[in-house]
């Protein structure tokens, strides 16, 4: 999610400009707080691990057999059991679902190809939820295909974020509505445009979710924007509104019973935002086993008592025994996350972070860098990705626990945004994640503690200034 204030086109009304100013003032009206992770995670390993499959909850005896099989396959009995129990304790309302097939998608081109193929094959409905939906070449390709499928009898329902799409003309979405697509603006910038009593402008929908026919889902960090069209391996020609370098991002294609959980998250947002009644489509078809991956769908919203994604990640880091590999676009850690990373490194865990060297927000960039010294002193290894804008949000821990989603490691994602992630248990998928991480590592420059401490006074001043505003970023 680009963090800088969007550049407004010349045709933008004065109202939009005033609304953006109000955004900043509104944000300062009150401070939400992160949950006390230590209290929330007390005795996290006492519950029995429960699974769900294509036909509902799995019996205790079959669950034990599944764990035995996983342990035999992984070779890390205690580590796997610990992470399974951690998942069960933190996410009691979101099941660990068996029988899924996952495809790891790296960068925009591969992701868009897979999404276009899925939407062209849609027969019943398409649900799309996105932060940015640009009026550019990629955005128009999406719009044209969605209109084509709607005309063919496939009901398309779209949720887009009002702030994320400030640069997208209203006419763009009006064309979709005219074509029969149900379009819902999340928390409109205009306080008179929404159907909710509260004007929660600071709450943004940062999710990137596509559900096709209730059978296939896509989640990750990739918005619908020309910025992602070149990927991270090529240098695109400079176009108006497009970065001179590619974007490095990660998405996930999912088939199997867990798709129903992602469908529920879309429908819940539609309901909370007072969207119009949805057409009577088959939103929850019978889902059979498609593969062997164990997946948990985790959604967080600003009105939740605490962020399950935040607590799950902290618990996974706190329980790590061997390694913690993280890539993230916007790294502005709160004290609890900072402590978890430092404590893990101090107990001998190999903690590696791949972060951006290029960014669309210098404030976020330098706020994150202001924490480097403390992390490096503790033994955390930090790398900055060169040659691309790092926008990926992934983690792989101990070779058995992985996550991909929309969540950045900053206050905004954990407190103010609606986010969505998948947590995956199992060594086979973690191997793919670790291989992807190794490729990013090879394209990154290490931040060496001794050299870092010799950085210029100007950089230190930027870090100090950015640090003052990190809660609001």
C-alpha cells in the first residue's frame, strides 16, 4: 500500500482536498492501542489442536494421526507441535483447514495471469476486494474482464477502498455499476456518501482478496495497478504514474475447503459496510480436498478487540527455535514486535529481515531505519532489497509455519486497517517460502552494524523526525 498521500489530479474537487486534510486531523483525535501480547498469549499450548476438513470438524483420533504424519514428515516433532498448538490457542474462532492446494505467485505479472484465468473460467460469481484499483492499463483490463463476465451471467461484487482509490475517477466505478456490477466503496472519504452512522475515515480496507465461484481465492500484497505490471526482474520503461523500477511482491492462489473461510471474510465486510443485498448465488459450494496444505484464514478489522494477525505473528516469533525469515514493505515495529525479534535473536534464533531500499514513503522508510541499530546490536540480520520496490508481506518460521497476506509490520496495519492473511502449517510449503526468501536475500544488501553506525548526520536527523510520527504512519 503506498503510504504517501496520493497525488491528486487537477480535476479533483476542492472537497477531496479538504477531506484529505480532515483525514490527518481525524487521525489525531484518538489513539488506539495494541493488545498486551503477553497477557493474550498466556499458556498458549494447553489446548488440543483441532482441524476441519471438507466435511467439517475432524475427530480427535484423526487429528492425532494427522499430527503424527506431519511430525514424521517434518522431522521436527517439538517445533511442529508447538506451532500447531500456538495457532490453535490464538485463533480459536478460525479453523485450521485441511486439504488445500496452494500456488505461490511472485510479482504482478504471474499473479495477474492467474487471476485473469480464474475470472475467465468463473461460472457463478466473482468477489473482489482491493485497496487500490487504478484507472490504468492493468485496471482497465480488470474492469473489461469483470464487465464481460457480468454480461455472461456471472455476478460480480466489488469492494474498493475510498482513500486507496482517491486517484481513480468516479466515472471508472460508475461504468462498472452501469454494467451490472455491485460496487461498494469502503468508508467513503465523503462522510455523506456512506451508509454507516460513524465516519471512520482512519479505518481503511487494505485487503487484497479475490474469490471466484467460492472455489478459488487469491490473497497477498498485490494491488490492481500498473505499478506491479513489470515485476521485480525487469526494468520497465518509465510511464506516467509508474515507478522507474519494478515492484517485488507475493500473492497466493488457494483451492480447497479453506476458501469458504475467505468467502466469509468478504461477505462480513460487505455486511459491515451496509452493502446492498447480494444476488442469490452459490457462495458456499461443496468443497472437496484439493491438496495436502493446512491453512488458516485470518482476517483483522479495526473494530476487533485485538488483531489476530498481530498476535499470531508475535506468538510465532516468540515460539521460534531455529529461524525467523521476514520480508515486509513497511517496517515500523511497535515495542512488542521489536522485543519479540530481539529476544528471538538473543536466544540463538537466526532472525533475518529483508526490507526495502526503495520506497514510496520516505517517512515510513526512515522511521523503520531508526530501529536498525537496536536490532543489529541484538544480532538481528537486516538486508535491503535492491533493484525493486519491496512490497511483499511474508514470514517463514522454523521451516514449518508460514504466512502471506496484506499486513505490513507497522502500527497502521495492526490498529487501523482491515487486513487479511493466510497462515500455513507444514514443511513442504515452508520449503517454497524459504527458497523464495533465499532469492530475495541474494538480491539484497546486508546492513553491517559497524558501517551503519557511521551513517551521516543527515540520515540520523531524518530517522529522528520520522520516528516522531511512526504511530500515524
